[in-house]
């Protein structure tokens, strides 16, 4: 049911693991399936210098976190914030409709990690807008 790209990221996940001295950590769970995703970020000069993930979940969730970490690594924090679950699913060349929510976990976990980083540094957390403007690049 998964495409090649999804299988590749599921079988060879990029950036899997933890960051000991992370600047921000975001953990989210999906109450329906019980899957959990954790994102660790290391920020320097407003750039996501390093990012790692731990996902205890389905193949689509693992592939989404792998792809999402690749997409935000080396990017400004704001750009990482703007990464939508749709962009992640598109980069994976599509997810089955019943698996789209799995990619939402990645977006949410990144948001939590960024706001964790912001509050740790005395900055206002950014607000979830609920609907993202989808940048096509
Ligand atoms: Fe739970 Fe995919 S089924 S995140």
C-alpha cells in the first residue's frame, strides 16, 4: 500500500535517534492509534543545525518523520515551522488517505520542538494557525 519513497524512508530512516543536549524537544501522540513521535532539535544562529526523531508508530509515521527531518535540517527555524504535513506527504510522493494523519504527527512534533526551543529562550511560543498556507516551491 506504500509507495517506493515511503518504503525507502521506512526501511532506512534518516536522522533517527536522540540529541542529548537538544535545544528543543517536541512529543506528540495520536490518541486513535496510540503512536508516539518525538523530535529533537539543535538550533544555532536561528538555523536548525541538527534534528533527530524517535517514532513509535506505523510505517507512514516513521517515513514522515524521516522525510520531515531531512526537509528542515539546515533551514531557518521559521521555515521549519512552516513545513506542512502536506509538503511532507508530497515529498513522500503521497500517502494513502487513511495514513495522511500520520504525517500530521510530524508537523505537530516539529511545532512543539520549536516552541519548546522558543520558550526555553524567553521567546513567545508561536501560535498554531490550524490552516497553513501551502508554499509551493
Ligand atoms: Fe498511527 Fe500512523 S497509524 S501514526
